[in-house]
């Protein structure tokens, strides 16, 4: 996929992972995840859409404004995704 211009990139902030050991909600619930995503607005670490609970998407949609873009939190991956526009950015 090719990255596109996205008006939501202005919501990206310098962040560090709030839970570098894994998905915040999965750690609390004791549920598994497949891959991790880092919210580029607040540093929330959530699980991907292939994970049973899809916490990264839930986090993005829980905020009406301001948390639409994540980046992969997997070693060696550098891509970003906008949940609002369903596009690589």
C-alpha cells in the first residue's frame, strides 16, 4: 500500500509507549494479542485487528477527535495507519 496525505497527521505527537510490555487492555484482562499498535497521539499500546479484542481500533474510535493514527509497535516495522480514513499515512 502507498501512503497518502491525511489531514489527521496534525494529531501526531511525540509519544512513548504507556505499556511497552504489550497491549494495555490485554495485559489487564489476561487476553492474547497478535500484533501491537502505538497511538501516535497519547502512547496507548493496543492490539491489532487480527487480535481477538482489537483494542487499538477501539481506542481510536473511543475518542471522537484526536487519536486516529497508530504506528506498528512491532520490531522492524515503520508504517502508520489512520483508523478514520482506513489508509496508510
